C-alpha cells in the first residue's frame, strides 16, 4: 500500500477523519446537553430558588410544633422570606423567586392567623399548585406550551418554535404535559391531609414534596429537549441595521 506524503496511508487519514468527526459530534452533544440543563435550571430559579420556596414551610411546621401557636410560626416563616429577599438584594441577585415566596407565605400567614388554623398556612400553596397545573394544561391544548414560553427568551429563540420549528413545539408541548402530570401529584396527596386537619403530616409532606417533584420535572424536560431540534434564534429588529453599519 502506498503511503501519502508525510508517511500516512489513506486508511489512516480516513480513520483520523472519522475520529475527529466523532469527537466533534460528542463535543456538540455535550454542549447541547449543558445548554439544555442550564436553560431549565435558570428558568426555574435553580437550586437557590427551590430552597427559597421550600425552607419557609419547614420553618413554619418546626416552629408550630415547638410553640403550638399559629402566629409565631407564621412570623418565623415570613421573617425567613424577608431575609432571603434582603440577602439577594445585597448580592445584587434576582429576587423574582424570593419575592414570590414572600407573597405566598404572607398570604398563608394572613389566612392562618385569621382562621386560627395552622393548616390554612398551606392553602394558598395548594391552590396555586392546582392553578399552576391547569394553566400548563390549557397552554398545551392551545399550542402555547408554557415551557416554551418560559424557555424561549432564555435560549434566544423567543417564539420561533411556534411556526418555524414543529419539532421544538412538539418537545415543549410534551415537556409541559410532563409538568402537569408530575406536579399534579402533589395536590392529590396533600389536599386530603388538609381537609383531615392533619397539620403535622401535611406540613412535613409539603416540605418533602417541595424539591423532588420539581427536580424530576426538570430532568424530564432536559431529556426531552436533548432530543429536540436546536433552537432557531429570533431575529431582532435592530440586527439588520447593526450589520449594515459594520465595515
């Protein structure tokens, strides 16, 4: 077999080309996997956001078990939410999830103090969970899946997936239904405990079911997006002008 200049055979060059192509494909898949994971985590506040939404409920049930009174438990939970907001402001971080936590906890504290029933602290969260699932279901039915609405601005595709990428629309719809199913399990478990006035079991299960279902839904979303076509970046109105101004 004749050798190519440089001492490499055609077979060796072909093999090297195949290896390079395989490495490039592996790198592309790794980059796509990381981008999909980062996008999902960013949309839902990441680990910090989930902690901000979970810890106040834990503080409430712990304080209530110690004091057996609604008011101290409510103020302790609300104080923790306020601390989260102040800490994020001091670090110049986004306060979106912290503020939503303050609103939800504040409403729960107000209702529970009005009724004197500790289980009412969890009522706004339970109703929000039901509304959340209904909203996701309706969005999927009308072909505006909320997962796509939430992730589009983060990926830079905005809403191009609705008309220009049927594969992305199908993926976002599938992911949205996954959230409906996974997150819908929580109210099915917790509402019977609320109506039975089992405050302790309701409180501890509410905490236990705070992060795991969300992580599962995020994982399923990530897996769905890995198999979806790449996002089509949205063309901004000022981009052609910017291109024209360049030498």
